[in-house]
């Protein structure tokens, strides 16, 4: 069975060769490697074309810049494989990653989604990331019972078990039968909606726990230092789309998760504002006040109980719920 490996490419000349070498060198060789050059202005396009000349499995598509979701969707439309997967162009793979994942397909008679673990590569050190779920095979009943409770957010606001498209391979039929694609309206956190949609429709899932096949490169400058003004609007849109997707699901009540997911997003944005190195204190306080007074966020706190949360999280949630900007500032100065 063939895997279509889709790689969106945009101005990553420094890392692209390592990424592509790790794909063409896979021990599982039945691959279709689709490189979508998303309007790069550096040498990325040439690197893509050079790889296509040396390996007939590599196909290059050049398009006007439309963002990572647009590039991935272009790849999905062009894919002819039995399975589809994605690789970010600054990351890289272990040589046996796809061989191990396809072995899981073989032993479980065509699982629709297979996921492995990954390694964060940051500041010249490695951090192995594994999900807090059991390994092995899940049928639909198991997915609903064991995975839906943390599909959007965990109760401790920790790492989601299933959130990254790059550590999974997906049966192509999932895309065709359910018209699944990445939402081009979302400029950030697009994987959240995509993976929620996938897990809503899939009937089988296999988790290769403790196999760290994917290397995720984190840039030296933390994203929290680069607060983006459009983040909150993006998260509001994401939450609205998640609500629309999941509110009618007959297998599980996602209403609490949808509320908690937006609160989680607010904590992320508020932390980014607080830690931003390109904003003055007065600007930060104004942004925090505007965020905490958002009517949609305020409504998300209705009928939610946080008594069983860790004390620090309880305090933070109380502060945000009651729109205590100075309290938030003081608490973060003390705890950081």
C-alpha cells in the first residue's frame, strides 16, 4: 500500500534538505512524496525541484502563498496513495517510521488512523513526548469511551493526547468519504479542528506508544515571545467551528470541553501577552483587560466547576473569570 507524504514548503532552505532526506530514505519505500512550494522566496523551490530530479517518487507543486492549510489541501487533492500523512518542512523522521506504522496497518487489518510519539528538538536538547492513553488498537466504541473525553482539552489543561497531524497516517477514504480538509480560515492551531474532525469520523485507531518516529523542531525563539494580535480572533473562530462540528454528535456531549477549550486558549493568549518582549507594560494591561472582558469568554465560565483542579490553576481560573487584570499580573510575577 502506498503512502502519500505531503510536505508544505515555505522559506525553509536551512532545514529542508534534512527533512526531505529523512523522507526519501525511509525503509518503507512505497511512497508518493508531494512537495507543495507555497510561494517561497528563498532557495526552497530549487531544493524541491532538485529532489524531484533525483527521485521519481517526488512530485513538486508550485503555488502562490496561501498558508499551510492551503498547501496541505493542495497535497490532499493530488494524493493517489492508500494512506495520507503530513510532514512540516523543518522537521525530520526516523528511518523506520512509516515501516512501523504500516506494520500496524497490516496487523490490525487496515486501521484508519495510526499514531506514534514524537521528540521535541529544542535548544540542542531532546524531550520525548508520549500521550497519556494506552497503546494498541481502538474500535469506535473505544474511541468514544477512552479518547473523546480529552479530544479538545484535558482537565488539567495539559498536552492533548491527539493533536498533531504529522505523527499520524490516515486512510485516504476518510478524506474522500467525509470531505475532510484543513480549514483555510484558521491561521493558527489548524490541527486542532482537523484532528477533531478526523477522530469524529474514524472507526478505528492504532497507537504506537513509545515509538518516537517524528522529530519536531522548535525554533530557538519561543512563540510566547512573539505575541500575535490576531491570535484571539483565531481562537474564537476555532472554538466556534469546534462547537458547530461537535455540538450535534450523538455519541458524546462535548459542551463542557468546548467551553473549557476556549478558556484554555485564553490562558495561552494571556500568557503570551504577559511574556511578550515587544509590548510595554501599559499595552499588556490593556490587552489583558480586553481579553478578560470578551463576552464569549465570560459565557464559557458559566456552569463550570473548578474545585478539583490544582490550587494554582484554580487561582488562575478565578482571576480570569472575575476579570482581575492586576491580580493576574501580580500572580504571574510571583509565580514566574
